[in-house]
């Protein structure tokens, strides 16, 4: 999927574009934005709005894309900036939207129709989000791009506007923190099982 | 084999594998996003076409300014120019003026320049309503551009709207002033929270953030099922459905249930329902 998006030509402006045309241009971008906004801690309640905003930025500024990076890396850059804004406003609006509304279990497309596998996947996703929440924002972004989106360190560094060495260092600390969080989770789980 | 020192632990890798695909968007949600995006793109393009290009506006402003200065200089009237600038800045005039002195309000009105057109923004959905509905201010889109300007404090907006709403409910202009005067005393905790939720929903709706609007409305429904703003809540939901999903069912039900509501006409328009406007004195048309 990522390869397809990376090799896709930059969308061209078309004011009268139909939904089908926009779908052809942006369907993969929507997938990418949606899953990564979730991983980057954008609350589910505002997820569609965040995707809309990022899409609009990509659409408006596609002319500014100069081809110095791949289109994919450029989209990641937009994604990270929009996610950062939404996280900030989400914390400001916590008084009003203090409830994280989990998406319905069947809202994610699953390659398997097996409800038990789907349930397992849902539980794993919830746990993943909880552990990602424990990472500092900077480390989390690098971790998501490299470990989950499988970008190279160089591409992640470009999307984040960082030096490669800085990116490597953040990835190392993110991995350590994620491993530690996993170990804590396992210990907690085992304690519960013993009880 | 020993894993490289930087690699993730076995548990962590297992978790990433198990969660793979769990964050993907559903086909239905993707379709909804695309449809909403298409509407925003079209609104964006339309507003760009309507607004004059910024460079041209700057060039025109520069030309007008240069021309005015040249004309004043030709008349030997730099004194008048400096006087105008001083008056615009609120500096009291030092010397006697040859111009008749008008009251301050008249001065300002006469010297006020037309404001430049607002920056085109696709975040502000385009709406066209033939007439102003006073009581519909709480969810009236057109208020957003004027009332949520950066110059106003965030706290002032709900307070002003609270006053506007109480004024509208009594239906008198005098009560607007009264409401503004003693709004602090009547803004008890519960009412304030309820109103804040509705205003949050309304602001989200105005900015095209339909998911946020729905979240606020849903929270309002949970906390204030029979609250004072249940009509507004229903209206916001109906508008969300129509704008985001082109689903007029909720809007139609609202209009049937509350044909005389101040929000009914707006919902009829946004949901493309048959209009119910009749000439003054005539009976309302039946659907």
C-alpha cells in the first residue's frame, strides 16, 4: 500500500472533481491519515475532522510540493503537524470532550471476518494506543513512522524535519520506552492472572 | 540468535503484529470522508474565485494611497493629512480646525474605511439565508465570522450568546441589554455547562467539524436530555446530517415536529427540503 502511494503522482487540482475522482486521488491518503492520527493520539471524537483538515491542506498546498522528498514523506509532514495541533486543542477542550469515545469494533476494516480475531485485533489496538500514549510526543512520532509505517530512518527524519542522527537517537529511546511499557503491561497481566 | 541491541522485544513485536490493521478506516467511513471532503473542496474553490487575489488587492491599496497622498500634496494639504491621521489615531487636535467639528461617533463613521474582504476559508461553510432569525443566533453560521474574531476573548463569546439567547427568548430588544447587564448573576453552573456544550457543538458545526459537533451534542443529550436547549441540539444534529451526509431525514422530522421553530427555515434550506415560506398573512403551505 505504501509503495503504491509513494509512486502515485501528485494529485492535480480540479475544482469540479467528483467523489469518484477524489477517491481515486485520495483514498490511500485517507487510509494513511486515519490510521496514523489514531496512533499519534488524536481523539477518536475528532478523527474525521482531523482527516478532513489534513486532506484540505494536502489539496490546497499540492502545488507547493517541489519533489525534494517523495509525496508520501510530504504527506507525513502534513499529518504530523495537523496531529500536533489536534492533540493540543484536544487537551484544551478536555473539559468538554473529556470522554474518549472508542470507535465501534467493526469500524476498522479487517482482513478476517472472524469475530474472535477481530476482537483480538481490537484489544491489541487498544493496548497499542495505551502504550503509545506513554511515549513522549517526539519519540512517539518517530516510533509510529518507523515501526508501524515502516518508513526508513531517512524518510522519517525528512518528514519530521530532523537530522538523521537525531531521528535515530529518538527512535532508540522510543523503542526502549515502548519495550519497558510492554514489560510493565505483561507484569500487570501476570499479576492479575495469579490473583 | 540474539536480537540487535536496538531491536524491539519479542512482546513488543507480537503486539505490533496483533494490532496490524486495527487502525484502518472502514469503507463506509472513507466514503463519508470523501463526500465531506468534496463539499469542502468545492466550497474552498468557490470562495477563492469570489475573493480578489491578495496581490491585486495590495496593489490597488498602494495605488489608492499613493494617489491620495499625491493629490493632497498637490493641494499643499499635508497639514490636513496629518490632522486626519491624528484623528484616526485618536490624538486630540492641537490647533484650531477649519472643519466643522462633528460628534465623535459621526467622525468615526465618516472616516471608517470599508473593511477588506475576509480571507477565504473553506473552514467556514457557505450558507445563504434570506433573512436573519434572531433566536437562531446560537446556531447561526453567519455569526461565526463576526463573533469569533480573535480580538474577542473566548469567554466573552458564550457570555454574549447567552445574553442573546435570553433576549431572543423574551422577544424584546430591551431584554438584550438587560441580559447583558446581569448575565453574570444568572449564569449558574448547570445552565452555563449546558450552554457551553451547545455553543461548542454550534462552533464545530460552523467550522465544518461535524464529528466534534456530534460529540458535543451527544454529550449534551447524555447530561441534559430534557435541557433548555434540546431544540438547538436537534437542529444541530439535523444540520450535521444534511451537510455531512446529505441525509435529510432528521431535518424533515424536525421540521414536521416543529414547523414554527426558528431553525426550521434554515434546516429546510440546508437539507433541500421544500420551503415553507408563505407570503405575509397567508396560511402555511402543507407538505
